[in-house]
């Protein structure tokens, strides 16, 4: 894992790009290729997927300008292209937010039932943590009232493999 995550680096995308990155498989590809450039074969091996499937999804992400070729290596007449993700966080400036909206994130990811339970517990603990921090700073900082929500639901989009 070569690249340090700079989560503040957000790539602006359009509706077509947003659609292209909206599957858990492509989200995982983007995350892996953000950390370290790899060939489609290396990526497929790491993910335990068919190389043809991964190649197709990588080409779709290249077509939509989410991934790029970082380097090309030729060994014994075989050309290997190493792909990398341009960003790990994305924002569509054309997407409007509802009134009162302050901030939010969406991620389409693969999780086991065990990880879903752990994520839910971790988020609940964050709510408690910030509730406690809020109480500690109540006399020193101006505070506004916020509703903080989280939602974990099964992905309902089409997942092509």
C-alpha cells in the first residue's frame, strides 16, 4: 500500500462518472488502485475475480476518467499497463442538497454480516463520543443543533461481473 490517503483531495465528477463509480465492485477497484497502481491481472488476483471481468471494469473507469495508466512495462513482448485511481473521494457539483444539509458521504462497499455489525457499533460509539465531547465544550464553544443519521442498506443497483 504505497499511497498515503489524502481524503481531503476530492475529485469533482459529473453524472456519467457518478454512475460509473456507483457499484461496490468498482468502488473496491478504485480503492485498491488508489493505494497502489496494478495491472488488471494483479487486481483480479488480489480480488479473487475473473481477469476479464476486472479488465472490463477498469476500462469503463478509464473511459470515465476515474482511472489512468500510470506506467507501461514490456517484458518479453508482453505489455503490462499499471492503472491508478485519480482520487478516492468524489463529489458531483451538479447534485443539489436538501435544505439544512451540512455534510455527508456515501460509499458502496462489500461487507460481511460481521463487518456490518462492527461498522454499526463503531458508528454508534462515534455518536456517544461526540455527544460527550459536545457536553465538555458546551461552555467554551458556540454550538448549533444537528441531526446526525447513518443508514446501512443492501446495494440495489446492477452489479455486472
